[in-house]
């Protein structure tokens, strides 16, 4: 199966055909939605979208990794945070509903 990435512009065009809204309205709405989600994640909150999935922040503790030879000097990876996504069980049926 060929993997294909959908860009923001393509996503907005697809949403336009489903909603009938203008591309500019959809672009502003999407930017506002993503900005609000980003702020919530910055505050340590979980962002849950019904029938789609949840985004949450996970803290990765400091650890030491050793790369393969010839560069086998241990490297310390500092403690950091990453955003994770857990899809809903119904994510593949979301397009049928909307």
C-alpha cells in the first residue's frame, strides 16, 4: 500500500467539499483549533476529540544510550516531553458519521 501525506492545503480543500465553507474560513478555524490544542498541551492538559482520539504530553526520563561502533561513546539523553496520540476505537468510521 502506497503511503501518501496529505498537506494542510489538501486537507482544507477536502473539508471545503464536505462543508461548503470557504477555504479562508476553514484555514482560520483550523489554526484557531490547533492553537487552542497546543496551549492546552502546554498546560499539561489532555486534548480529546470525540470519535477521533486523544493527544497528551508524556515525560521521558533522562537515560544513557550507547550508539553502535565505531561511535560507541555513551550519550546522555536529557529528560524531555513529547506529545502522544491515542486513536479512538472508532477512528476509521469517523468519515462515515461526518
